[in-house]
C-alpha cells in the first residue's frame, strides 16, 4: 500500500472517530482537539512540554519514581536533539512514561488574535511534524506508539486539527480552568507573570469548586523554564501530587486517560 493511500485511509478513519467522539460526553473537544478526558473518572494526565529549557527533568523524574506514577512528555524535535537532555529522555521512556511530539521547531501556527488566520502552509506544517517524529524514532518511538500530538504554544485551530488527522494523529491540548500553563512566565514579563503559589492555589481551588473537580484533566506544566524565573513551579509538584492523591485522584499517562480514543483510532 502506498504512503499516500495509507494517509488517506487513516484520515478517513480519524474523521469517523472525531465525529463519534464529539458526541461522546466522556471527552471534551475544542477546535478539533481533545482537551479533557472522562469527567466521571478521578484520573489526571500530568503533561509536560519542552522546547528550549529542561531544568526540571531531574526533579520531575524523581517525583514520578517516588510517587510511582506515570506522566506524559511532549517535546519539540529541538528538545529531543539536545544532548544534555538525552539521558533524561531515555530514562523517562524506560520508566514507561508517554513521549510524544510538540512539533519540531515550535512553530506558531495561527495568529494570536485572528485564530482562523494561518501562519503556516499545510506543507510546512506536515514537514515540521514529520521531522519531529523522525526524532522520536531515534528513541525507538514510532508514530503508532505516540498517536497524540500537542501543538506548540498550545495554540491551533480547526485546520491544524484536520491536518493533524491527515497525518494519522489526534490533536490534544491542556484542560482550561487553572493557571498551570503560566508556569513559564517570569517577573520581567510584568503583569503576565504568575507566581508558583498562585498557580498551585488555582489548581486546588478549581478542584474544590468545580462540580467535576479535576476528573479527566490534562494538566500541563513545563519541563523547564527561563532562568529568569527562579520560582519554579515543578518544585511544588510533589506536594500537589500528594494532596491530589489524598483527594482520590490517580495520575495516568495520556494514552491511559484517553484509552477509548486509542482503541477507536487503532480499530
């Protein structure tokens, strides 16, 4: 079977899958991406992204071992190529964590204000995405083993979701409602800066006040941040994980959280 025919068949299957899933109340969608798992189950997918910085890898790896939990890591091709990070990446993979793509060169796909205005062509998007999976393959991870894709800047639109499907993947994004994804900010950014205690409180407050708590949450944290941010949120994760465990949550990898989606993509 030709590569073009394989991509076409996969895209058609994903179209059917998406049409069914968006009517499935177990999953929450936004612009074609899954942004939350089953809200009736007390499972959380702790997701880490990385492009330039990886200063939190040692702390995060230690946390996963100590708490005996799995997490998911979405790195750019640039991150996977960084020799400094390679030992940690291999350790995370050997530990049974999910490793996936966050693009190759961390491209901005669409305008921040006019979301439907694309800044990349379909060819640029697919070439960049394929390059990132070439890097994953160096670590022995195939596209079939990493079918979820988390877009750079966590910013995308319906067209990007469609193109992702054409490549045989399902687009995902973080669950909104907390400030966890603001852990990359630093004081020099002025009013955009969010300190780690505020981020932590936003997560615990959401859990307490929301009718479904953090059920099915895709909780995004950065694997490293600019040195100008000395207030590293990943250092507060051990306390957060312990507290959420006490509240009855299980921490699972993204493929476990979205296991029904995996089944449907594969079938």
